[in-house]
C-alpha cells in the first residue's frame, strides 16, 4: 500500500468543525472594517523577494531566516508573502493610487513564515490586515486602535490588553541606536549569540529578546522614549490623550520595538495571557517612510494585522463561537420514482424558499437509515416522499426538533406550508 502524504509541517487544515469560528470572526471583522470606511483589497501571495528585503529589513528575523524564497522558472527570485503591508504599499504604488490621495484598505489571507511551529505559531497563518495610507495621524492612530478594540468587544473577547509605544523618527532612532550599541558593547560578554548578531545589524531587537538571562541587562538599557524628537513626543501625547478620551485602556511599554524595520512613531500590540507564549493577537504601527522607500511618493501610513488562528483560539476558549447552521428541511425519499421526484422537489423548494437549507438524502438507503441521517443533520423537519405519497400528490411533513405529529401536505402547497412552519 502506498503511504499517505503528510501535510507540510506548520501548515494546517481548517475543517468544518472549526470553520464556524473563522467565519464568525471574518463576518464581524468585515462589517466593522466597512463601517469605518475601509475597502477590501486582494494582493498577490507572491512578490519579488526584493520587496520584503527593502521593507521589512535585511536584518530582521523574517528576512534573515523565515522567508519561503524560490527562483521561478523565469529565474526571478520570488517570495511567499510573510505579511501583507509591503504588498499593499507596493500595490498602491504600482496602481497609482497615491498621488495625493488617501486610502483606507483592508485585506485578509494566508501569510508564510518558516518559524519553529508551536501552539499559536504556524508556517502558514492567516491575518486580517488593515492599512490607512495618506493619514499623518495621530487621529487615525487612535481611530485604528478604537476599531481593533471594537473587534474584541463584538467578539466578546475580554482577555486582551493594549500596549503602545513610540519609535520616533528614523533620525531620533539613529541617535538612540548608537547609545544602545554603546551600552550593549560595554556588556558584550553577557550577551547571547543571537543578541551579539543583532548588535551589528539590528540592536533594537535585543530589547525583544526572550532570554531570561538577559532580563537584567535589558532592563538597565537606555530607553527609546528618552531620545524621542519633539514632534514624535507630541504625536504620542496626542494619541494617549485620544485613547483616554475614548475610554480605551492602554499601557505604555517602552520596550515594544516590533520585529519589522519599517515602523516609525506609533507602534502597538494587543496581547493576551490566555494563549501561552504566543501572546500577540494583533500588532501594528505607523510606517511613514515605507512608501517612499519603495519608490512611491512620500506618504504617511499606519496599519495593523491580527492573527486569525490566535483570535479563533481565544474565541473557542471563551465559548464565543456561534452554533453551526443546520438545514431547515431534510428530504427523505424511497423508491426509484420517488427519488427522482425528490430531486425535482428539492430544486423547487430551493427556488421558492431562497436562503433556506434544503438537504436531500443522497445515495438511497432504507427509511430508518434516512431518518437517522435527517436527525443527525440537525434539520427542523423531515419531508417524506414515498411511492404512496407520490401517488397521492403529497409529501409527509415530520417535525424533528419539536412536538407534533406527522401530517400530509399537497406538493403544490409545500413551500408556503414550510415557510409558515419555520
Ligand atoms: P506581525 O507582528 O509580524 O506584524 O504580525 C501580526 C500578527 O500576526 C501577530 O500579532 C500575530 O497575531 C500574527 N502572527 C504573526 N506570525 C504568526 C505565526 N507564525 N503564526 C500565527 N500567527 C502569527 C505584521 O505582520 C505587520 N504587517 C502588521 C502591520 C500592518 N503593521 C502595519 N500594518
């Protein structure tokens, strides 16, 4: 016997038993995004590798070691998107959407990162991504955070809290970066291998290290907030004020630096204590320099992405998944003639009762088997069509979820009768 083909590590199937939570999240999110004036876009899963190198940054974990990069048959280096922001920025430039215009966009879909898979961290994962292009803020920063807070409220997720920080401008960050390198160089022997490597390429990422041995050293490091330029300081103060005015609780985390290089000023993360190590359910920030860096006209922008698997896990934990939809009627038919008539009757019912769930028994079976299937389907009513009913021009209607006995109904009156019952 040939052995079954295994799934790719870190890439999951979402089966019907789990899809309810995904659909619920997607529906709630879509309706909130639209209500705030965001329009959906769909961008390719594959881009030129160069795009991600130039946007996310050469010395980030993503670009250094997590990208699915390959050469296509034409010899181009392509990469499966590890995130959506770079692709959306690229799309805005390629399609001439900017030119002094502003756009509020969202997209949803699969992202790919070759990380070490564990609970809440996968190699193919899904994001809901929201981007506001052409908005300098801080009003839009506050509104985007309010939008994400509304998402948690509508999903009834209580165990998430907001952390924010400001990374300042590239110039102020450069000054800070030099200070930080000085500090860590003075303690170089205490650094682990990863941090030593980061010291050369991306010293801010040392602050993000999860190594408990570095805790004390990191706690003693100079703070970015002490090096903020005046305008960034004002921007951040205005954001904090707006959040307070909207009653959104937050915590300033001066160590929040984010793992992608394109950020400037506002960064934020919604974290949870309910999922173990993978605690970020939604992260984002401002990226005022990115679009110019990719060859577009200078355009301030901000956005965030929420991890769908992590939110689905929270939803399941909180019992916030609506029950699956069951059919309204299940059509049972026995005998060749009746089975053929049932195929036609089911279509007639679907015409007459749009949106209603009409499931036809397929593949025959005796009445007992068919009734068992009808019951398992969760349908409200079974419709029974045997040779005898067919001869009399009726179908029998049998309630499956409530009291009441079976009764005959003339075929012509069936749609109206069912409509009155449901
Ligand atoms: P990110 O922090 O890399 O940011 O990812 C955003 C969210 O995606 C995370 O908070 C997490 O919920 C989820 N996520 C990330 N990696 C994985 C993984 N391997 N498995 C499961 N979930 C994961 C970005 O991607 C930025 N593009 C966000 C953004 C949009 N910034 C501005 N606009």
